[in-house]
């Protein structure tokens, strides 16, 4: 009978006869029609679902993680791991047994054999997830190419030039070696060679470099693997290799830069952060994330995964820096926030700072202004430019007691001028990274409790979605032909309308998710977006984010101010076509937002 539980299913086969009777008596039977969201992200969960008949899709955002069938169950991670991060959707009409959490926990406590297998199964799933992420990242690392590392520009001198000339060239070009041209051959002379020749051997600085250079160069092509360079350096006990492209010398790869790329594995950067003893250590780790982005992107890792890794590393760095600068009593009575794209977990390149500090009401700290100014300046040193809108802890408007934040939220909601709307949007994306996260949660609860449920407020909040023109649709193909050299601001034309339109829908539904893709699928779970439309939204957002990253990843560096321009004439035809399709879809989404919020689009 369908209402009888299958006790042959591990780990339930370990239950005694009495325990089986107790579990059977506690069961509920649930029927879920096709496409029904059985468990959404963030949903409260009080029972284990055991599939009796049908099929269930487990999703992380729009990605299909697993297909579950009869005698499989979900979601142990949410029940025992403290959070529902995946969604489970009925792929066909599905029947499930529901095992109450309290009964499950009691059985696990009373039957150690059952409990150990149950928790072991949960732990195995968590380890498998972590290993899958690590393996994908390590595979990308193993495939990293020399062109993804920093190459020192070749500095040439003639064989007849003197040792002094070579030293002057190194100083002028900030180089640690020179290439010596002697007829048809090229040699190498390093700074260490110069020191040894002049200081230890006593050679006159007027001696020519030609006879003193080493002409048996170790070379690799720019498209060779970085690991090949490491093997070559190790085998020959050298610290630099000459790099060629199509037979011509294009630069010098130094050991420190090679190890810099190889050390950009996120786990190693995280270890650097944990072991950091001062801001200088954190600055190096922060700069290393740029190499991580280049390495992972260059080997085809998807942008959402890169964003997840970089977000976690950035937050570790911010947390560590704050705890270095702030005494324990300040940390305990405050909450450091990141907001905007950093809060959403979508800031790959270091575009600017968006952070704030909530203080516990009644707590005062002498020297707070000096400390927050130091925090902001250290982030500048780490490569994060100052925020043009001054959304930084060094601005007293963003370092305030909880009660003052609540007053601002009330003002932003009830007197929503342009600046108030911007501040509300930034704050809605906030995430806690250090201190007491309960302070942010209290501010968020206050925000949700004061949100106006009238159409006028949300219409006003959603209006910026339509602020910028989006070329797209059928006319865009001809636009490319007529204006191929015109760059497109991908943020204004595509990314911002998606981010803010989704943000407006999420705020209207009082969602707590901050990430744009997570909001898309949470809205789909609520039925605000149908799932095919949600999938198109997620795909378009991922492609536009990838295109933006691709346009800037090769020029990004510490402190670099990057624009948001992409140049269609530099894209492949496939990318141009997909870009056209995405912008066409953005226009369709803006029409949806206009209709949903009753915006005047004329």
C-alpha cells in the first residue's frame, strides 16, 4: 500500500520494530502536482520528505543539481545544517512521506546506529559538495596558461653596452634582468649576476655585458601551461624563463609571478587571510584575487562560481581587517556591512567601496572616526577605489547607531526622493561580514515592517529600471552594422535594469535574498515569475556579467577604475548575436516591470 513506509530504505532499516511503529504512526502523506515548488529557498522545514512516487528536481538557482526518485529523500542539509539553500520542484505528480523532524531527531538520539548513518549521509553530501567545488577550481588551476600570469616586458641591451649601462636600464625600466643582443643570439643577464660580477668579482662597471651573459635561454611559449614553467624552473634551479609568441620574445616570466598565480587557489588565499598578522598581508591576499579571477575565467569556470569564491574571499579579508583595527568591545557592539554589488555577491572586479557600520544603541567608542578612516584607506590600498557616493564607513552617514539607521529607513520609505531611493536600494542589498549580525537583522526586520503596501511606493522604487535606454530586438542587428565602433555601456543597457527590476520585485514580496539570481528563483518559487521566464532572466544576467568580466579582466589591476563599456566590434559573431538577444530580452523584461508596477513608459 502506498501509505506504508519502506523500512528497507537505509538508514531506516536500522530501526527496531518499536521504532518503526512509532515512525509509521507519525507519518503524513503529501501529494504535489507537477511543477509545484515543494521546498523553496529559505523555506521553513520541519519534516524529511521521502519520495514514494514521482520525480523531484533539486535546484540551486536555475541549475539542476540532482534528480530524485522513489525511495530517495530530502533535505537533510536544511534539517541538520541550518538553512534551506536549494529548492525542490516536482518534475511530475509526486507523492511523499513526511517524517517529522522531532521524531527523526528522537530516533537518532535513541538509536546510535540509525543516528550515525543518518548524520554520516548528511556529512557525505556536504563533503561531496565541497569536493566538487574544490575539484572544479583545481582543474581550472591545473589548466592555467602562461598568458594568464604577469609577464615583465623585455628590456634589451647590446652586447657592447657596459655593466653600468645594463644596471641603468634595469633601474629605468624597473626590471630585474636584461636581454643581451649579440648578433643572431640573445642572452640573459640578471640583477644578481650584476651584483656578483661587480661586487664579488671586482669587475669594472665599464666591462661589456656580451661576454658575461648566459646564452642558453630557457624558453616557453605563451600558451604553455604554467605548471610546465614551474617544472622547468625547478629542474634547472632558475627564477625566470623567457616567454615567446610565434617565435618572438614577448616577456620574461619570473618565479615570484608564477607562484603568485599558482597561489591564487582560493583555499590558499583564504589561508593567507587567516594567517595574516597585519594589513600588508591582507593587501597581498586581496591583490591575489585578481589572479584568481583571471585563472578561473581563462579556463572556462562559470562567472557565478567565480563570484561565489571571490565574494567569500573578499568578506574574509574585510572581516579580518576590521578585527585587526577594531578592539574586541567595538567588534562585539557593531556590525560591519557590505552593500550594493558587494552585498549581492556580484562584485568581481574592484569597482568601488560600498560599506557601512551599525553600532549598538548606547555604545560609544572614542576614536571611531579615525578607525573608520583607517579602514577605508586600507581598502584603497587593497585595490578598492573610494565610492563616489561616499557609501563608506568613513562617512558618518553610514556609521551610526541602530536607532539612527531605523530613522533613515523610515525617511527613505516615507519621503522617497531620488537619493532616498538609492540609499534604500543599496541598504536592501546589505550583508553582514563582521561583528554582531543581529544588528543588521534587526534593521532588516524594521525595514520589512515599515514597507508601504501601496502601489505608489513600489512604482516609485521600480521606476529607475527604465532610466537608461536599452538597444535590442530586431533593430539592434542593423545597429551593429551601422555603428560597429560605438561602445555600449553594458551596465546601464543591460545589467542595471535586470538587477534593479528584480530588486523591486523582491522588495515588494519582502524577500530576504540579496543575490540577483537567488532573488530570481525565489520570485519563481512564489509564482511572480514563471519558470521559463526566470530561466531566461538568469541566463541573460549570467551572460551579460560574463561579457562585462571578459571585457575587463585582462586590464584589471589593484586600484583600477574600470568602465562598463563593451565594444561589439571586438566580440566574436557568436557573442555579438547572443549580446543582441540578451539586450532584446532586457527590453522585454523592462516592459514586464512597466506593466507590473504600472509605470508610465511613454
